[in-house]
């Protein structure tokens, strides 16, 4: 992993091997979302943020040969989608309204050590399938239950066009893009919905650093599977 010229991708799995002096064990580490070859060299290479999984070498080899290594493990799974919101006073009616700031596909809660995938509502602003997908996943009634206005296209005089936007839960006034709001820094997960993380979502997401990663499936054999058997388990909603 100190060889910056080696790409780490689906066709070229590459992992870090290190020796733990205290336990006299060799450990294989898998890169996490913050890993970048340029930063992961030299004396900073141990940074905890660069690595998501550490597996003893013997266990890693045994698991790799048994099909425990997966690329982009989130794809095709049902994942919790955490909706992070902040609350602010509407510029138009002065009432408090919630704004959806971040969307987080919380893969790590389903697949231990897998990377969470971050997004925001503007990733889905395509006046087509993306907007429809997000609006049907987060319908106005569900958002209103949490004091959040509907997500939908609204015309912005500032931008001279319509875009997928937050609006006031009371008067529906457009609330501007999240980076216009100081409240965005206080965003907290407010609720979660389960979504099938498939190409409908993937095609809109730019967080490839989190998606295009290798993952070591360390769950007990009874919870794993591959091929057809796994598809059936997924359909049953049980992994
Ligand atoms: Zn309002």
C-alpha cells in the first residue's frame, strides 16, 4: 500500500500488511473512505481514518479463499438511509422548519466495517428519475411528521430556475441551498428509512470513495452466502 503507482480497484485488489510487535501478529488492513495513496505513505500511514478493517493474516487468507472479500459491498443491499436535518426559522413566515441537510446510507450498521455513503438532496436534482426516487422515498407526509418541509422542485428567483429544494413545512417557501444556512452545521440524524441500494441510487452518487472499496465479510458463515442463495436471503430482508 506504499506503492502509489498501484491502483486499488475492483480489478486490482491491494491490501496493507503490517506486523504488530506487541502481539507478534501480521495484520491485513483494508482501506477506508479517507484512504488516499498520496497521504497513506510515510509516518502518517497509520492514521486510523485511512483503514476500516484490520484482520489477522491467517484469518484473512482463509476468508479470502472462502469468498469473504467483497467489492462495493453496499450495492444490492437494503441499507438504512439516515436523514440528517437542521432546524431554522423560515425567512418568509418566521416559523421553525426542518431542512434536510445530509443523506447517509448507513452501510456500517448492516455490514460491520463497510463504509457509509454520503449524499445530499442536490445529487438527485435531475428533473427526472432521481428527483422522483428521492421524493417517493421521502414523501411530504413523512417529512412533515418530523417538522421538515417537502422536498420538491421550486422556482428560485435568485438562481433563475427551478431546483430540487427544501421548503418551509408551514408556508412552503423555498429555503435556499444548505450551504446558505448556518444551521447546517447543527444537522443531526432525525429519522431513517430502509432503501434498496441499487443502480437507481448509485447512478446519482458521487461518493465513489465510499462505494468502490473492498470489504472483508467477517460475519459468521450462517449469515453469509453468495450467488442465488444470497439473492433469496436479500428478498426475504434477512442477511
Ligand atoms: Zn415558512
